C-alpha cells in the first residue's frame, strides 16, 4: 500500500495492546503495521503472509507485531476492524439507517435512497485509491472466511445489507424484505459494482480503457443507475399486473 493512502490509523483500545503504546511513535508503528498487513493479507492471503513479511515491508522489528497485536491473528483482526470502521465512516450513503425513518419512506423515496447507496458505493470502490487494498482483503475473507470475517459481517455488511433489502422491498412493493428473492436481488444489483473492482482487468481490456478514471466511473454509474431504474420499473409493473 502506498505511503499516501488515506486510510486512517486504527482505533485505540485494543485489549491486546500495551498501555504505553499510546505514544505518537507507537501509534505510527501500529498504523503502519495495519496498513501493510491489510495490503499483504489481501495480496497473499492469511496463511501465505508471515509476520516477517509484514515487519520487513513495514520497516518494523518483527517483535512489534506481538507487542502491538499479540501476534498475526491480532493484526489480521485489527485490519478487519480498520476496514469496517473506515467504510462505515466514508460510505455515508450506505449507512445502516434509521428503521423508523426508513419505514416512513414512500416507494419512490426508498428507491432514491437505494440508488444513492448503489452509486455511492460505485464511486468509492472504483475511484478511490485505497479501495484496491480494501477490496483485496474483503475478497479474501469472502473466499476463505476467517474469524475476522465476523467483524466485517456483523459491523459492516449485515446491517447495511438488511437495510438495503428493506429499501428494495419498499421500493418495489415486496411484503417480506428478508425473503430469499429480495436478498438475491439486492446482492445481484450490488454485484455489478464489484465486477468493475474485482474484474477490473477484464473490464479494462474489453473496454479498451487504460484505467477507470473519473469519466469512466461516471459512465459505469450511469449504467448502474439505468439498470436499477429499469429493474424497479419491471418489478412494479409485474406486481401491478397480478
């Protein structure tokens, strides 16, 4: 991960962290280890990434990992906590939401909030440089979940996915926001975004783009928006015809 990446330092208060590590130097070392760990865990996976690899890339004594995190597992967990906290803070449009406020939304208002969440995620995942390391780490956890996945799922993914399911159901007139059909529909819609992040090499080659710049991001966002609106219209039409 590059030096100018804008991921913030991880939050303090880890029970495995010694009390005297709150100094500025300790904070910098801890933050560096988490950033490097996030990058290497995402690129190589947990098992293939050694504490020696991480310490070397971070320019830190290997003992620093045990000192700050209690070992590799603790560092991996800290990476998950950083990702969960960082995305929760940055993806304002994809907030967990207020159930009472969401329940008062009209179908059109629910569709508007859902669309803003979709396009907000797309703009972040496709345009922000720090999204690459985050995506690699999260894909690893999706393919081979570790205990860290519980942090990502419980703190970040589940509350937002449930809200999106509620918004989708309200937008199209589905009575059960937790039905299998709703969960599949919401997952498939957001999967379009992840193709351009995870399948970036394929997208670039097929489109003849050198990179996904701001103009290309907006072209993708327009297609996502058009697709979403078409699906909503089709769902509403199908229910009205019954």
